[in-house]
């Protein structure tokens, strides 16, 4: 197999091949102590569920339809929890990530096709992160979007500063950024004063979601923006960062702790996505501003409608934290995909340069062609690209976790196979429908 290496250039501490087993799990002590040692990988995965690509759909959904699409956010997160739990099982039992499993069990032509789709998804994810961060810099500091896009390329400096710090440092930074997002929107909810009875009712699914074409379009957009394909590769790899004594801790116990880690983290992502939609609904929908669909419009209207400039400031800070937190996980996911499918190993900083360059170029071209008002359309485009790639990650995951030769006694039981295949087929069908609507221009 082909291996690339650049001598005398150190790799960053979170390259997949170098962090397996880098965090020691105590063999003795309380269950809480063990759980705390396992916490982290789920947090890194959760940031993909609250990246700037989600903001556009949540803001428009709340502004146009009030709280009714909260049920879609809730259902999407339940699906995400299940799929990430499958990733945990694959990584721990097979001791391979999803990309490595594809390389081992599929033919080279299929692997190359899956690798290409995965790389396109990484670039689309990075595009949303760039646009979100650039938009935050524009809103907070009035920097032109093109300048903001270029400035985001310097996050490589942060990657280099993490050199030699260890995987726990990265997890701590992500925790700080996610906490910033959660805190900002907690305060935004206090400012917006939603009707909590209506909020809780919004979590109950209703038939009008599938009966109204425009609402269905947004519902599928939320689903497509929530379940992120690169997270499936990422989680199955970083769950292997935990080292434990197999003679003292069983695989079943490890799976339980790691699944709890991802479930708790994704519940946090559910809160953030719900908060974005709740603030949008309470502020815009019920004040006659149902036309709000762009992030920058929401930023400008928050202060006058809520009567405090802090509302817009907190919104911008949360957006910046969202874009930057997703940057780190996108870098790791790109490395997982390259190493897993092709066994190419290059320094993480070089991988970051390549990925960010491939995302910055279309971002600048899009801004040049569409202008600054085209940011929303570019964000939607990135989510459509991700939705198109999603089945190519979900179906291999289901195949591997259902295979007794790969998973042994931990293979999916019959009822779970039926459930996950049904979910995979529904997601694939809905995302194909969403792509068709995007291509013909409906649902706008």
C-alpha cells in the first residue's frame, strides 16, 4: 500500500494513527471516574451537529413556522444518537474506523468512489465552517466577507500551537467553544421569552409537516444538516483514543461508557439546535418577521426586536464559536478518511492547508459571483452536497455493524437491523428528494 511521509515535519497530536490508546482509562475506581475518562470523543462529534450549516435551516424554520419543526430537530437527533452508537460499536469491537473497514472489505474501485464522496463532504463541511466564521467576523467587526474568508485560513496557527499538547487539550478547547455556544443561546432564550407551553408542543410531530410542501422542504433540510456524514468516520476513529486493560474492563462496559458519552453530547447538540429555532420563532415568527431566512438578517433584527444590543453580540459570538469548533473536527475527519481509505499519511497541518484551500477557493468564487447576500445560498448548497453523500457513509456502517464476521456477538440483532435499514433508506430517499428540489429551484 502507498504511504506518504514528509521527514522532519512533526505531525499534530490528533492525527488518527498517532492517538489510538493515548488516553488511559483507569481499571479501578468508581464508575463515575471511568465515565469521566471516556468523556470527550462524543463532544468532538457533537460540534458537527451545531455547525453554521445548521443555523440557516433552524433560523428559517423558526421564523417561518414557529415551533412546529422542533419535532424534526428532536427526531433528527434521535437518529444521530443511534448512528453514532453504531460507530462506537464498530470502533471498539472491530478496532477499525469506518474508512478502514471499507478499505478492508470493499474492492479498490468502490473504495476510491467512497473516498471521493467523503472528501467532497469534508470540503463541503469546511465551506460551511469558513462561511460561518467569516460571517461572524463580518457581523462582529464589520470585516468584508472576502477578508473574513481569507482570515479563517490562519486557524492553521492554532493547529500548530496544539503540537505535542495531547488529545485531551483538543477536547478541552472544543468543550470551551461548545460551552460558549450553549451559554450564549441560554441567555438569548431569556431575552426572547418564548411561550414554553407552545415550545413543548412543538416537539410533538404533526401531519402538516408532510402535508405542506414548504414545511416538508425545510424539515428535510434540517435532517440533512443534522446527520453529518463525516461524523460517522470521525467517531469510529476517535473512540479508539481510549486505552484500557482488557483483562479488567470488558468490551461491553467500554461500549456502554462510550455510548453514554456520545448520547450526552448529542443531547447537548439537541439543546443548541432547539435554542436557535426557539429564539428565531419567539423573536421573528410572532413579531411578523416570518421572512427572515439569512443569518445576517437575524443578527441585525435581534437587537431592535429584543430591546438589547447584547442579543446580537451573543448571537455573533456563538456563530464564531460554532465555526471554529467545527474546524478542528473537520481536520481530524479528513485525516481519518485519507488514512483509512488510502493509507496515505501526511502531517495534519498539511492536510489542513489542502482542505482549507479547496474550501476557500469556491467560497471566494461564490462571493464574487453572488455577492455578500449569497452566503445563505452557499450554506444551503453545502448542506445539499452533504445530504447527497450521506447514504454512502450510512449504508457501509449498517453493513459492517450487522456482520457477525466483523462484530462477533456485538453484531446488530434482527430488530436493530430492520430499524437502521429503514432509517438509512428513508434518509436516502428524503435527501434525494431534497436534492431534486434544490436542482429545480422549488422550496425556496
